[in-house]
C-alpha cells in the first residue's frame, strides 16, 4: 500500500511545478536586484543616514504580511460558506507566511529604531504595540491549528479567529494617523514623498518581497496537498 500511496502522492502537474520553479528563479533575481539598488543606487537619507535603507525591507514586509492575512480572511470566509478544504488549507499556509513577514517587519523595525530612537522598542507606541498584537493573533491562530484535532470544527474555529484577527490589520496601518506615535507617518512612503532613486528601489523591493510571499504560499500549499493526499491514501 505504501508504494501505491507514494505513486499517487508524487503525481503533480509538470506545468504547475515549472511555473513555481520559474517564479522562484525570477524572484531570486528580483531580490538580488532590490539588494543591489538599496546598497548602490538609492541615496542615503539626509537625516537618518544609511540605516534608513532598512526601509526597503521593512515596508515591503509589512505589505506582504497584510496581503497574506487578507488571504487568511478570504480563505476563512469561503470555508465558513462552503467548508472547502482548499480554502482552509490556503488560509493555513497564508497565516504561516504572514506571520513570517510580520516577524521580519518587527525585527527590521527594531533594528531601524535603535540608532534613530535610541531604543529597540517603545511600549506606549500604538504602531509597535498593535503590530505585536497582530503577531500574537496569528501565532495563536497557528497554535490552534496545531493542537486542535483536525476536522470541521477546528477549521471553523480557526476561520473565525483568522477573520476576527484581520481587524487588527487596518489598525496597524492607520495607527500612525489615528494616535500620537513616534513612528513615521504613512505619507513618508508615498511616491510623492520619495526621490526617483528611492522610488525605483522601493518598487523593485516591493515586487520582490510580494512575489516571495506568493512563492512561499504556493510551495507550502503544495506540501499541504501532498500531506493530505498521503493521509488519505494511508487511511484506505
């Protein structure tokens, strides 16, 4: 039975596998280009100096996290509507990727803050605290997925957590506008506020990080499909 299961599980669309491989190669090139632009092309900020270049990792990571959590939201809504295993699986892997990029956002932000603010963390700052809450929400979501017995009830409960948790995403994004904070306002990252060299570097970095997030979601989704197929074959 193991040989039969292996045969079924390893059957994947060659075209789809090639698409993921091409996307991964393109993204690797984009990441290298983004790094080169950040180091050699984008000028150092006149106020913050070279440390400001963390911006080209920090901001795209935040957007990638938002996008991944939006996928969790959509997957949860679809699962509550029709209990689609594919939607549940997609929400699960997107939460993992979103948590990864939220971690990158927190770490890069802390490293950026140290030379500018004189500290790695400010507990009263709404942007920092709401981002930490976002990390805890989706870490809790994944913990629920890991410890709960797989099935309809666990999927529905996780979907609710993922949907409610998304409320914190706009809170994180607009916290710098709604409350007093030492974090730079959103307007500092708009095209109108950046010189052409910085805008190009940010654009390439954004594309590279978003494609990386999509590739990670795609590969993780494939792994989960294979695990589900293997479990189904072994249960026969």
